C-alpha cells in the first residue's frame, strides 16, 4: 500500500535527519499497447499505477548531499559540483543524472538530504526508473522553487537516463509517471508530447500483470540497438521518424536493408497503427478487438522486433489457450518483465492459479501476478 510506503520513508527520514521532509510520490506505469513506438515519435497508451517511489527530501546546510535508498539500505553522499555517472552506480545514476541535467538548464539545487523507497518490482517493465527520476526532479523543483513545468521535468528525467544511465529511452515512461490520471490511460502522441485521457472500464474484463521475474542481460544494449535500427531506416527513407513511414515506403527500401531490419521497421509502423485501432476499440467497447490487438502486438514484438524471451512467449501462449483471456502481450522494453493480460473478472483467480502452476512446471521458478489501479501521476503528499 502506498500509505504504508510513504509512512516508512517519512519515519526513516525523520530518524536520520531530525527534521520534517517534503513527501513526494511518483508512480510506475503500465502500457496497454504501443511498444517501442515512443522513440519513433509515434503513439503509446500508458497509465500510471498505484505502485511507485516515495521520496522524503529536505534542504541541508551541509557541504554535501545525501540519498538513502531504504529498500537496499545503501547511502550515497556526494558533492553537487562534481557530478558524473558512476561505474556500476545502479540507482545512484538516475538521481545524479537528474541533478546534472537540472544544472545544464542553469537550475542549481543546493544541498539536500533524502530517503526513498519503492514497491515496484525491479526489472518488471513497470518503470521504476522513471518513477525514481520523476520523484527527484519533482521534489527538487518544489524544494528549491526551480519553476519548471511538468513538461520540462520529464525531459530532465529522460535526459538523465540517456546521459547517466546510458539507455536511450523514449518519453512514454516519464510522461505516464508524471501526468497519470486516476482510472485513465493516456493515448500519448510522442511527437507533440500531448495526450488524450481515456477512462478505462473493460466491463467483464480486467487487467492482470504476470511477472516472469526474469530480466535477461541483453535488455539495455538491445534497446539501444533497436533504436539505432529505427533511426537508420528513417534516414534512408528521408523521414524524421518511422512514424512518418508507411509499409509501401518501406517496401521500396527492401533491397537496401537486411530482412531483419525490414521486419523491425515494419513492426514499428504496424504497432503504431494498432495503437489507433486500440483507442477505437475502447470507444466501441469491443473487448474481442482489444484482445486481438494485444496478441498481434506480442507476435510483432516477439517475431519481428525480437525483444521477447521464452518466459514471456510461454505466458502469452497459455493466455491464448485460455477461454477466459481476451488478449495478452509482453509489456515494456522486453527480454523479461511482465505480460499484460485482459482477463475475465470472474475467472481472475482461476487463471492466476492455472498459469502460475504452468509457469512453475515449465521453468521451475515462480511468476508473480498483480492487479493494478490506474492512478494519479507524480504529486506532493505533504
Ligand atoms: C522502455 C523505455 F523506457 C520506453 O521509453 C519505451 O521505449 C519502452 O521501453 C518500450 O515501449 O520502457
């Protein structure tokens, strides 16, 4: 529960720093559909969730700043003047990156003390990274009156990830985490960075996340590789991004690119169209169409874009076999993490039991099943 998490973080801060902190909550996200389309300036359909990062932060008179990661019980003390990415810095680089990017904008927060903790399972593809970045940029903006808009804050978070973590991510995660709306998903145009909220009610169905609890090593390098392929193909097509390309355009390029790059670019073009069709199906309350689009998205991610893995494919195949599931796909960057499933409400428990057993029998490890609530974006608690 968020309230308990906030309480723990606040009391740990008070114990260590003997003063009242500013409390910030920043959520993780799910994504209904539109995977790897954000850095192609296309469409995505994410929502903030009721899991995230709680941050306690307050100004300090000391000559250094301190961040305590409560989950890991690790403290990092640093000098604001000499910020650079740390080798194997883990969580530290997200925060140092945010401060460095603020400094690049000419915004110089002074020293501070902070404690944070989260309840997003690590590596689950639910954007604990964006939640962490956003919690700090939001907290520092408030504390030091930096007068940044939310639009600027998410760019700071994204750049921190590019320059300090080394993942050339798109804007989806930071956007959803910052701008989330209760009970809604956001149809986000990643070119204009503007979103249309959709109230989500799948009637007899609900969302189930199934975490494979695996994160294969490849994920970061493969992510940047995929982005590079998309940029290479866009350049050859003479368009700003794959969002501007059609299947016919790509056809004309077939002799100049490899068959695998062709499939990857084709996936992006098709996924972008699926997001639009998904929005229409929501408007028409057409669960069957929604489910089919999820399965098609997974097929594309697995076979064409090649960012799935055995565990994710297995879960989607089991969903396909079940009469109680309308659709499913892997969610997030890939190579592990969760699948998102549209499951009949009345059969949620039975499918959970069935798929958990099947997963254990196949891989000898446990998967985890979650229900999430679509929630408010990054905000001050007090
Ligand atoms: C990760 C990235 F951070 C996002 O920007 C997005 O590209 C996603 O993978 C894939 O859709 O979460």
